[in-house]
C-alpha cells in the first residue's frame, strides 16, 4: 500500500520551474520514504489479518507495487505541471486523485503478475475499494507531512531572511552613525584658527604660512580619516600633532604637548579620529580655561591583547566644567563609538592627574592594521613638542 510523499506547491514553484537534478533528488528522497512507509503498511495489514491467505511477503509486494506506482504517476504529473509553470493546488489535487485510481489498479496488476496470481481475481470490487481507501489515507497523510515540511522550510527561510535584512539595516545605520561621529570637527576650532590666521597675515607672515600649513595637514588628514574604517596609531598621532601645532600657534607659550608612541604600537589599527575628541576636551576644559595654560601628553602602550591610549592634561581637573565630569559631547562621542565597535571589550575611563588635571584613558583590543602602507610616520611622535 502506498505511503506517497508529496511536496506542497508554493508561489516560487509556479514562478520558476526547478532544475531536473533537483526533481530527481526529490524523487529519490520520496522513493525512500515510500518504500519504508509501504513496508510498515504491509506489516500492519498482516498483523490485522486483512487479506485472507496473504502473508507478510504477499502484502509487502502488493503494498510496494501499488505505492510505487502511485508515486511515479503522481511524480510525472507534478513534473509536467512544474515544467509548464502550471502547478497549483487544484491541479495537484486532480493529479493526486488520478494517480491514486490508476496507480492502485496498475500496482495490483503488477503485484499479481509477480506473485503468479490470477490477475482477474485481484480486481474484485471489494479488494479495489479497500486498496483505494488505504491508498487515499496514506497519500493524504504523506501530503500533509510534505506540506508541513515545506511550510516549516518557508517560515525558516523567511525568519532567516528577516534576520539578515535586520542585520544589514543595523550595519548600514551603524556605519552611517560612526561616519557622522568621526566626521565631527569642532567648529570653534576652525573659527578661532581662521581668526588667528587673519591677524598673523598682517603681523607675522612667516608664522601665518606655518599655521596655514599645519591647518592644511590637519584638515586633509581629517577628511581622509572620515572615509576609512580604521587607521594606524602612527597616522592618528600625526594628525593630533598637526592639530596641536595649530592650537600652539594660537595659544603660544600657554600650551605644551608631547607624544609617546612605542614601536610595538605604531602599526596598531584604531578607529579614525578616536582620540581627537579627547584632545579637544583637554584643550577646551583643561588648558584654555587656565590663565597659565598647561600641558597635554598623548601616549600609548601595549597591555597583553589590549592597547591603552591616554590623553593627560594639567588643566583644571575634575568638576571644573561639565566636560570634565564625564558628560561632555566629546566623551559621549568616544564612548558611543567604542560601544558600537567593540561592545564590552573596550572602555573609556577618567582619572585625576595629580596634582591637577585629568587623564582620559581608552582601552581597546590590539589589532595590527591590514594595510601597513597607512602606518605613516607621525610628525613628532615619541618626542616632545612645545609652542614656538
């Protein structure tokens, strides 16, 4: 008796006929299921004593012949509909009914010939009716199984597609947000620098040219950094050196600065412009607010699988302004970028720089840059720079 497995059609099947090898693989899979199912049906018929004079072998031959005949007729009908893009539920139901009727008759005839029985006696009305009911029940059960499996596969695919689309959207949003964050340039810095440049053009043209060159290097490096995913510490320190050189032209002897970049940190990859908000924070809330000015030290050091970056100033220290209390825009910028890129594997902490001032310390995983050509040599990294 049959245990025919049927794949339920969906919209995709109507739009695009499957390749021949896909159909053959499906037939092979269904054939295995049908053979096993028919064997179980033969065992059940024998145990129930249905079919007088028939042992398990006879029931097995009849069941396999009928089941395989129905499977082949149903498979041929489904194949024709699929190749013509005409597979729909009503047409599949019609093909199923015809396959059961003609497959049951064909299978009984084949089994009678194989067993040497009188073919005419195998087509008795009672036997045909019993065969038809068993075949219909088994086919409906197998069809329900096939539909359920197909539906589960469709739902799984839909869930996976939705998850992928959500992940892609989150990646796009994250990329846009990070680009916006790393492209921020303090407008007051530009305005003040241009004002200083305007005054130096008339009073000190050589210093004006020097200031313009430093500003050009800084803006060019900032623009390039906004278009990349990462840069080396050497390049980032060079950009910061250009920025502080511009500020030193404005502030004069009120600003001193130094960089300490060990050799084992030169080629480490970091997010572009990561330290710039911290340096700007030190300038705005530490150095510029103090009459005597102060000093900024930017340093890096390896710590196992991590790197620690520090921006220390000798300014007013904790609590002098909102920016030194950990709630400034620049600090929030850095924290958001670290959380988005590294999660809990990176951190930003603020500690007191005795006897006065503040240290902003960034800790993140240490990874070498893929492109060593971007390493660049920092202008004065590793040396102390002071205002002219």
